[in-house]
C-alpha cells in the first residue's frame, strides 16, 4: 500500500522509541523505574472523582456531547482563568474544550497553515508541536534554545525570508523539556514581534501551576507566578493559549483541556475539531468543572510534592558528581550528558534502561538542539528517585 508523504516525518517519536526500549528491558528481567514520561503518579482529588462517578448513573450523560452541551465547562474555564490572571474571557466565543492541550497544538496548524507556510517552533520542544505542522504540510523553522540565553529563543536570528512565509509561532513556558521559565517582558516582546509580522502566537501552557516557590512569601500562595500570554496581549489580538488538567489536577488519563484565545482563532480550531470528533463524555467535563471551580488547595500540595522530589533528585545527582541546574518549574530535570554520550542521548537512554531499568527521555527526541541532554521526569517519590540515582551512578562507573 502507498501512504501519504506527510506520514514520513512522523515515523520516529521519542516516547514510542523509549516504550520499545522499556519493554525490552522488562522482558529481560529489569525492574523499570520510569522517569521518561511526564505523567503524574499523584491521584486526582476525591471531589473530582465523585463528580465523575455521579455522572455515570445519569443516563442523560451517555449520549454525544455537542458544543452547546459544554457551556457549563466553558463557563468554569473562563472563570478559572479570570480569577488567575484578572482578564475577562467570553465563554461563548473565547473558550473551546479539548482532549488535552496536545489536541489543540496538533490541530491548530490545520486551521492556520497552507502547504509550505512556516511555523516557528522551539527547539527543543514538545513533539506534538512539530507533528501538527507536518500534518498540515507546513514547514518548520526551529528556534534554538541555548543555555546562555536562558533557553529563550532569539527572534532577531530568524531569517527575513522565513518570516515572510511564517504564519504561526509556538511558545511554551514553563518549558518542556528544559524546565525554563519566561518573564512577562519576554511575552510582551513576542506579542509585539508577532503583531509586526502578522503571525499567530500560540502558547502551550500545561505547567501554569508547577512553579516552585523559593521564598516564604511565594510558598503561601498556590496561584501560578508563570505569566499568561494574555497579560501581554490583553485584547487577544493574535494569540491563543492551551491549558490542560493533566498537571495541576492530576487528570492526565481523563484527557481534558481547553483553549482560550482570539475568537477568530477559537472559531477556526472549532471547525477543525468538528470534522474530527465531538467532545468527551459529559461526566469527564463534570469532573473538570469540579476541579476548576472547587477547592484549589490540592494544587499547592502537588507543587510542594514535586519540589521535594526535585530537591531529592538534584541533590542525589550532585552527590554522584553530575552537576545539573535546579529547575524553577515543571516536573522535569534537564541534564547535560557526560562523556561519552554528549552527542548521543538516544544511545545513553537505551543503554541506561537496558543496564539499570531507569528510563529517561533523550534530548534529541525533542529536537536537534536537545542533543547532548537527557530529561528526567520527577514522577516517583524521593524514596524511589534517590535509589534510581544510585543505579545511574553504578552505570556511569561501569562505563568509565
């Protein structure tokens, strides 16, 4: 059979490749400590589960759910956002339910790009950002993220001929995989740049809450200190922002998120979505409503938990002589690889899981500029993370 050429760039996926390596190690008798996926091991809160459970016995929730049926969820999302950032949102025209933010970032290029148009993407960046561009037959211009630039792109380095064909830019801060954060001044610069060049500005914002407090004043406040794109684009002139309940509310498996943004962009994405699916089961939305509008104290518990894990893991790496920066946000540690793997992160991750059972994600899987790094996801308790570093130490000593 012959398949579409657009599938060719999608043959390799960092998560799928590591899944094969993990399965092989498991088959060989290794106990797997999986730090390769950013899938929280923490549970969704009880009031969320109760809302979903109650829905199961309501037969009116068992049918298809069209856009009008999502009104209560859209209202909850708009209220949640307004309380966080002080910016009003119209739930009828500026909110769209999604099956996680990944659905939004993967489908939006279909609404914006014509074949050959450029999308400006972070390199390294989350794989679905590139996947959506490939499906839309667009071109990718990678914006390299360097440690010396605090893992922020340098817009002035984008060639003029690329800008002339660019239709969208995708940002995502706090950033996966580097764990970098971006100040509001950066977002203001990005908004101005995109307005000047008539480029749609996309902000993928799953780690809105996973920012670590470094002083007592912040520690008492569970609300995110990470800026929203609409604090820089208050009129929503060119921007759209994607949210998910996977990280803040531990609802990754429930597949629920939403977009907020410019009403024309929301309408265009809604048209793409309508051609692909309806919406999730209404009970999932009821659980999401409970999460967004109910007690928010669980967020701080989550953040505190990941901060303790971060400290335990980073300190353990330092004790074995692997110097890594202490991340200020997300659930990841972005570590520069030692020799002899400084230019082969994929082989390092394959060798590591084969010899120790510890699974990580190779930096090269997130883009060319990710080579030389490895990403560890802090999705286990310190009592597991610290022994995992012990296994890593033994592996490094074995090789040397």
